[in-house]
C-alpha cells in the first residue's frame, strides 16, 4: 500500500492535535511535518514535498493568500480550514473549493481526507486556487466566481453577471458582454451564494443583478435590465423589488 504524506499548517495546538489523532486512523497516511508559521511552513513543504496539506486560512503571521503565492506551482492537495469569517466563507463558495469550518468534527475531516485520497492523482485546479486567493483579498463587488461545466472552468467577476436563469437542474448565466455560460447546478445554489452581493431572486427561474435595473414595467410586471432584457417578476417578489427600487431615489 502506497504511503500518502501529509503536512499540517496550524497555529492552534488543540486543532493540530485533533487533526493528527484522526490521521493516525489511516494506515496509509503519515504526517511528515507541521508548522504554525507561514514562511516556515512554505520552506518545509518545498523541502518535504507532501502529497497534501491541512491549511488553516488565518494564522497569526499571515493567511492563505499570502502563503500560496510563495509556491511557483501547487503540486499538493489542500484541505482548507477556517474559523467563521463571512468574507472568507464567501471566498470559498465563489471559488468552488471545499473547506472545513471550525470547529469541525471527526466525520467532516474524515470526509475531506477521503476526498483527497480519491483525487490525489488528479491535477490541481489552478484557476480555482487563484480565484480563492483573489477573493480572500477582495471583500466587495469585485469578487470573482468560478462557473464550471463539463468542458471549461470559467472565472467571472460577479459584477459582470447580468442575470442567471434556471433551466431545470442547470443554470444559464448571461454576462454584461452578452456571453452566455451554462452550468450544471440548480439556480438555488447560486441564489445562496449571491444574495448577499446585490443579487435578487425576482422569480423562481430568475436571479438578477440589482445594479443593472433600468426600469420596471408595471403593465407586464417585468423588470428591465440594461434597457433591453425584460425579466418576469413573481407576485411574491414584487413588493420587495419595488421597495428596493423606491429606495434608489
């Protein structure tokens, strides 16, 4: 049986002990090192070349978006862990990268490790990691989101999304440059990610970027985006939308 090597980057002694105790249950995984410092961890990882690392996003001397750029290439898998920080959680969701929210339990870490073992031979998604680093350093509308389909991983600025439309279990995004991207995830999953970033579910089938409202057509009960895209508004969402529009003036 091939031995898989792990390195733990963690500045909380209890969290380190907890992770180590769980990894000991795996006969084919060996913890080959650990560090509580960004720079020290980077040097050791370059030297020891672990198959995967458990990385706390926020350490006392830095964070993940300062740590990852220290490597020319990321040739190891990463299990990210983080204490609650709203913009950090959003960064992971937008980047389509899994993470463990502290305090995590044995089952959550075991699931993450099992996933790493399954994917250990697959190529890392550099675009997803770069998107994560970008989003960790940007807390506003300049965030980016990863939209994946069978053939391509798209990295899109959320400010460039005009609206999203449900198509059964798929979601079609229309961008401000008129480009369309089809993703094999339901609209609900994007509603949860974008609702705190000035997006509003005006209809069961539509999620719009409120920044692009041009007008509201009372006769047809439609909101118009960029003066040309008429989107139907459900009766149950009409009052909230009109309240938002009234507050613009």
